[in-house]
C-alpha cells in the first residue's frame, strides 16, 4: 500500500505523531476490498485512514482520548469514514475482524503520561503484546492475522519465545541509526 502524500494529517502535542514506524507499517500492509480491520493505538489516525482509503472497513481506537478526537478530525479532513473508539486494547471491542493492527508501544522504558503510553513498553518493551495476542482469537475471523511493529530495542529473547507459539512472517523492515524496526504478520495456530 503506497503512502498517499496528499492526506491532510493534523497533529497534537499529546498524541503520537506519524513517524518512521507509522510509515513502515503503511508500506508493509496490503488491504483487500471490504477487509474488516481493527487498529489498536490509532494515534493520529494515519494508518487507519490509509487502510480505509484502500478499501478496508476500519474500526480503530486508542486509550488516549485526545488521539480518538484527533483521529476523528483527520478522518473528516480526508473524507474517510472510520468507527473510532476510546479503548484499552480490546476493552470496548466486541466484533471480529480479518486483520488487527497495532503499532505497539515497544520501547523498553517505563515512562508515564498521556503521550508516553504510546511508546512505553515496560522493562522488556513487550507492552500490551501478550494481551493483544492472548485475546486475538476472540476478535479474529478464521484465517485472520495480527500485524504489529516491533523494535530491536525490545527484549528479543523474551519476544521470540513468546512469538514461537504463532506463525510469524516479516512484512517489512527499516534499519535506523539506533534500532531496526520490523512489521510482523502473526497468524494464530488453531
């Protein structure tokens, strides 16, 4: 999926802005027409807007109420229809989807605050990844997938051990000065 440079995306100092990981995620995704997509941690809404613009039916949410407001505003600016909710992972999600997307808070830090929740993944950088995957079977259609962004800064041994229970493939990679980002596609074993 190509990045549409013509999108109008506003930012807010208390919401995670479009960054290298956001663009890598967008470039790594392929959407099918009418694919049911859930994006958790929508931030500015740029990933959800791209998915919807490429034919997906998108529900998205964020634990940050300011991100929810900003995503709604950016969707309206681009004449894109999204179902946007304030949710902590799946707390306000009951439906099932073909694809669940999450640009995880993956940095191995314990920062606090409204904006910090978008990058602070705890001591190991795993953040909400275990919860995301543990409850994914309740929110995925058969054959569905989870797509996440991970970083070389995470505890690689712990992440690899955790992900060994799943079928994982790499959709994209981006080496940066201080880390390597990867977009992983995870399929549940049933």
